[in-house]
C-alpha cells in the first residue's frame, strides 16, 4: 500500500543534507573570519613602529646618488625553513616548488595573466632578469634540496612588533630554525603565522640573522583557499625584501604619502577584493585611476599581475647596493668538488634520444633523482641494480642534474647532462 506522506528515511536523508550544507557554510564563514582577522602584510606596521621615519626617502635618495651602476641580472639562492607543529603545516616539496616557479614568473613577467594588465598601464609594466632557485649547496658546501623541515612545540608564531629583538621563528633556540647566511641566501620561513599573512622588511631593518621573509603555510604555492590562490603573498613580501614600499605610500588616505616610484599613480589607500577597472579614488580621481593590479597592493591574487619598470629598477638598485652578497652567491650551484666528480665515480651516464642510461660497476642504492636547472625535482627512480634506464620523453630540452648513490652513507654522485 502506498502513502502520500514522506517516510522517516527520506525525511532523515533530507535533514542530513541540510545539516551538511549548514556545516559547510559555518566552516566557510569561520575560515573567512580568521582571514579577515589577519592583516594582509605586517611589514608596514613594523616599519612604522620600529623603522626610521625617513627610511624610504633615504633609500631612494641613495640610489640617485650612487655611482655604482645597478646590475640587471641576478641569481637568488633560496632556503625554505618549514617550521611545523602539525602535519598540515608540513607542506610538501611540490608546494614549495610551485612557489619558486611563481616568483620566477612574476618577477620576470612570464606570468600568464599579463594579458589582464589594462592597456593604460601595460606601457609601464616592467620585468627583471632574475632567477630564484632552491639552494643546491649549504653554506658548508654540502649538497642540499634547499628545504629544511623543523618540528616545533610552538602551535603558532606572531609577527614581531619590533625589529630590535630576535624573531622566534628564525632561531632554533626559540622553536624556529636558524637562518643560513643571510648575505648570500634568501631565507624564507613557512609556519602557522597569526595576525598577518606574511611579513618582511627592506634591507637593514631586521637584526642581521633575521633577514628574510615569513609566510603563513596556508598561502604558499597554489592553495585552494580563496582569495590568495596564486602564491602572490610571497611575491608581495619579496618586493618588500628588495626595498619596495606599498603602492599607496602607507599614508591611510592622505594622498601626501608616496611609494617613491614615479610610474605608479598616487593612491589613497590599499585596495581589496578585485575591483573593476578603472578604479578611481580621491588621489587619482580620473581614469585610469589607481593601479590596483600591482603586486604591492592588497587585492586578491587573481587580480594582481605586474610590477612597474621603475619598481623593477628600484629592486635592481636595492640588490646591487644593499643585498650585494647575491652578486657572487654560489648557493644555486652544486658544490664544485661534487659536480665535477673529483672523486672517481663507479657510475657512468649516457644520454640518448628519449632516455638517460645509468651503468654502474656497483649496485645503485636508494633513489636516483633528476633535477632541472632551477633545482626542481623532475623525476625519481627506485629501480636499484647496476643498470637503470630513465625515460625523458616529453622533457624540455636543457640542462639536468642526475643524483645517485652506490652507498647511502656517502655523498651522492652528481652529473650534469644535456637533454636534447
């Protein structure tokens, strides 16, 4: 016998669906609430509280007075310190490699969304000749992946209120990770960061061993969390590290402040979300208005797509004059004694069309790893034995490094090969 009344199970099923929807909504709003409670960037507050009041004026004046010609090509070794208390904070290597790719794309203007730059601003869009790579050698000339993982008992870290005291996440003794030589490595700390999404400082404002960038683990690489889904929190903070100020001049709407950059429009305050072009304000009241798509604004990642030519020039001056250790830094290269195979290797490597062949007089132990010229891990093989064939079909032509072992307790044998 049929009934026109819904049975218990259909009612219960509908209630479960409704409950699931409500839980999703609660989770979404709680996530957005946490995000809204955090400031985008802690750099301006730190500079306001602890930096010299005329710092940027003196910095840009020094560029004009300098007789040293700025370099226009740079290689920046990066060491990433992943400081984690839970497994979710211990982000995988793949996310870090994504972030390095993002920095290279954004600073060299290789990013796919350059087409979104309005024509009124595309004429001043700039690019650098700069390579960020995960470090391949330590300060002690040992091979490294450029990624350090440090477990901590601290559940979170806070952006400091002053640059005058050691920053806890940057020191082993306070639950963090000691910096590598800050003169020749860009140190980036990834952690559970409270209060801001990231922070940095232009040269000379941190204590010497605290130079570098800190970023919350949720916003590294290509996260799924809206609104910062393209890794540009880090792009913004690297801009500060290379001496750039926020595009609105940090004057809270007064129109009297400046970012000391000639080809960015005067802007009243930071922009949020992703405005419709053109966006005008009290400082730039006519079209094309403000440059809200600049990396040094606070718009969402999908909205940002450029540095200007003068911003790029300023960063070149900053590196040349105040971060000059990068001009001779060797961290992007494998240690010479290993790369050049000073010690005889039992492994010979042959490159043929579509494959790399390893032949050894001893069994090859552990994983064979192949890195591209930026230090990105391209492939791993765990075949073992004395003869290994690695397919390279679909690989881009270029230089690669093959790392292999015949003894896991000894240094790896590393050889540079060219895939054609």
